């Protein structure tokens, strides 16, 4: 006798499968970022995504991740294959209105990686143009995954060798329509994606409620479009899941139970206009 499953159970199973596909395919392209203290000790600061666009290698993160580095004149590092690598050179970053990053609704920064830096990074991965999601205005029924490095899971640092044991965090949920959040941010929603998240409880892979992970440190991490889960044809046995990079995670609004992502299309358009890529 065939097992009967609810639409919710089928959706969860498919979501778990697509999340695993995204993790396996792109995990090495999502890296941790560290910022040194006054004593030179690295402290986990955020996440970043590695891209290869228009023949150039680009490190993409949230602007507020690098703000502390600029303000305190500290050293910025990214997790390479074997050790932390010092980032030397300038980031192109979105403007903090009136010097207030909290008013920056796009909040992304890009570092054009020199050839030697790319070599020193080792055997990591870069997301290509073909692996980027198309621009969408209708997010109904679409499932998105968030992958990054929370502060709480990334405190283990070998200070002698400047190496780290970084732990990625991943989560998936549907796009969330939030008129109140749009109003609060004074945005139309065309340049952003909102993914539902409860800071107190979430479900693990077995559907059991567990305590949610704080998203602090996930900023600059990757958000992937896992597909349209409202479309019944996507549940066919022979349908393949093809995750694509949809944007970068920039913030979480607990009162609206939603995270905010800046779309990758918006980011690439701005970088090309400023000749960063």
C-alpha cells in the first residue's frame, strides 16, 4: 500500500532535498568573514559569497559587515581553504544615508579579488553567471534557502595558525508577503526578497520544533531560489531541483518574522554600472 502524504509533508521533503542540492553544489562558495580586534585576534563578523562574473572574481558581502572594519581601522579576513586570508584593498559599497547604515536598504559591498588572492584562497568555489536566478517580480509559492555563518557557531579560532573551524548554517522557507515591512522599509519589494523566519522556533529536518539560531553573522551570506513549490509539476519523480543564487542576506526583522535579501540582479546591475565587474 502506498503511503499517503499531505501537501505540507511533500513540500517539506522536496524542500529538504533541494536544500541538500544547494549545499552540495555551492557550499564552498559561501565563506566566513572575520575582523581583527585591537590585539590582533580574529573575531567572526559575517558571511560572504564568491562569484565569477564577466571573467572577474568578486567577493560579495553586506556593507554593514565591513563597516566595523573601516570605523575601527582593523584587519579584515576571509576564510580560505586552509587559513584566514587578509583582505587588502578597497571594497565598493552602497551608501549609508546620512552616515546611517540602518537606512541603507540595499546594504551590499564587493571586493574585486586580485589574481594572487584567488590563488591563495585555494580550492574554493565561485558561482557563475549561469547559476544566478532570473529576476522575478512574482515570488508566490517559491521556496528560498539561506546559507551563512552565524556568530554563535563560529567562535573556534586557532590564533597561532590563523585558521578556523567554520560551521555553516542553512535554513529554508517560503517567500513572505509583508506589506507592513515594505512600509517600514519604504521599499516596493521589486529589489528584495522576504523569507519567513521565527527567531524563537523553527523546524529541523524531522519536522520537530527546535530553538532558532540567531541570524547575527549570516549577513552577506547566500540566498538561493529552490523553485516554485506551488506548481504541482515540480513534485514529479523525474523533476530535478536546480537551485540558483537569488541574492544576499542583509537583515532580519523579528517583529515581522521575516528576513530581507537584496536581489542579485540589482547587485550585478549596480556593480557593472560602476565598472566593478
